[in-house]
């Protein structure tokens, strides 16, 4: 089936250096012969697309020309999305109007039709609408550099990145922590937090692990949360990856991780309008909706099949993430078989809630779960629970209280002390 408007658009883009299609490729895409496509190329040197689409003998508009009602309806629909790219507007208009069964009566009354990209492109120009996406124009002697081949299997290389943006258009920046699969370009998961941080990447990793399994490699920039500044150093995220058997790879420049950078830009252009369209009000709603619905919605549009069906993801199996997704800090056992951590003293207990006796000076590792803040102690490759000692206050806590007293916030100090005494009375 011939698609003249689409063919003329592709030829026009070829002449403007916006695509690298050959005349034969355009012919195959549009149902024409190569010779006819070459004729279109010559015509476009003399006329614009709209002039060519007008019937030459009758000087009447094509039967596919939009009615006044249709144009007015599209203009009113566009008012809902002041800043939107042509491709996204086309998607939303078709999904919410043209292909929406509930809009059947509206479609008939306004003579609405399915339209091509070039139709909306022309309409944007006629109405003076500005697209936030500017297509780069290349010189005729421009040499295109081939892109890197995607990974062969899903789970072989996962790209992660954090991008801050004003997602709700309210002047407040939040960071999207994003993971995409290099083999398919699909969004695997995402998590929004106030800043790019360890908790954001840990929550992202938790979603990745529980939904898909353990990937072979994780590819990221050199953010201090992910990659240590010193070659012999380590980060908490690096320790987590090591425990899971994930190899970390660091990109030295944004261009080196172009695929995830391009997806960030796609989301920055599309997500703002879709948040409004789907009536998402908070970041809590956004996190749930993004991972349950929106990533699938975008993957249908942009993802592609991997070269190989076999996956590189490894099932979690009996891996206990509770002891892995943690910060790790070394501590020393003190008098009374306790240790100090974050302004409190703790004792180590066995599964029977009995005290685990350790000599003073013994080195232990304190594991603090990043997601639920549970605390564990690792000693000789075995994990133990802990109990906080509310009747003992660490030195740093005493200093903090003294500072508060000096600031004359006595009422608050007394209130906190009263709550501690009540809690101790209940336990006894």
C-alpha cells in the first residue's frame, strides 16, 4: 500500500540530512518503486510537501485533507499539553482519542482520523507550536559513526544512572535512579528520591534483583556513591555488588554511557506530560506507578529484542538480601560485651535471645540495612541480631544533649528523657 505523504517526508528528511536512507530503502518502506522516489526528490526541489499532495489536474485538496472541525479539535486537545514533542503528542492523541472506544461518537462528530507524523509536523509549523526536541541538522559531508553493538543477552550489561529533574513542574528537583538493559534498551526499574544517593541506588538494585535476578555487569558513571575515589578503596554499593557477584564497570564520560543518557532525555521530555495525563500527585505514587505500569508502556514503544534468547540474569535462590543491602562498619567490643553505634550501645544476641559473649577488643562488623534500618553483627561469617541498651547513653549522645541544653531547648530535652524513662519502665 502506497503512503505518499510518508514517502515525501522521508525524502525531504534525506535532502535535509536528517536521515541516511537510500532511495531504495524509502521505496521499500512506503510501497513505491525506486524511480518514483527519485521523482519525488526532484519535485521537492521545486515544491513543498503540501503542494505536491494537492491534485495537479483539479487543483483540489486531497481527500485526506483535514476538515476545519478536525483541526479545531486537535488544537483544543493540544491546549492540555503546552510543552510536548510531536511524537509524544501523536501518541497521546491516538491513544486517548482515535483508538479510544469511548470516543467513538466524538470521532464521528469531528471527522477525526488516524494521521501520520508528517501531518502533525506540518500542523506544528502552521500553528507555531514549538517542540521541546530539536532535531540536529547535519551537513552533507557529515560522516555518521556506527553505534556500539548492544550486548547479546538480557542481564549481561545493566546501565544505571541518576538524573535530577523537576518532574512535577513545581520548581523542586528530584532524582530518578534508572536501570536499563543494554541488550534491549528496555527500562528495568526506576526510583525517585530527593538527591542521587546510596538509598536510591539500593532501592533500584532491590527492584532489579527481585524482579529479574542478579545481572552479570553493572555499568555506571563515577559518582562517589558507586565508585571509590581511590583505586584501592571501596564503596558500600561496591561491597554489595561484590557480595552478589556483580562486576562493576565505570564510564569516564557521559558519552560512554550514551544509551542511558538518551533514555534520561526521553523521560525528561515525556514523563512530565504523562504525570499530568495519568493524574499522579506524589513521588510515592510515582515510584509505584513507574515500576508497575509506566516502564512497560515505554518499553512497548522503544525496547527491541535481544540477539540471543538466553538470559544472563542469575536467580537469587537462597540469597538473603537482608544481610547484603547494608552499610558495613567495623566496631570494637567494649566492657560489658557491648559495642557503640550511632549514639547507642548494643549487645549481640543469639537466636535464643541469649547474650553472645565476646572478649573486650574483639573486632566485629556492623551491618545496617539501608532499606529498613535493621542492624546485624557479622562475626566469623555468621550474622547475629542485636538489642539496643536504652539505659546506657553513648558519649556522643551526651555531648549532643549538652549542646541542646546550652541552646535553651530544655523542654524538648526533658520530653525526650521522659519518653526514655517510660520505655524503660515498660520493659522492666
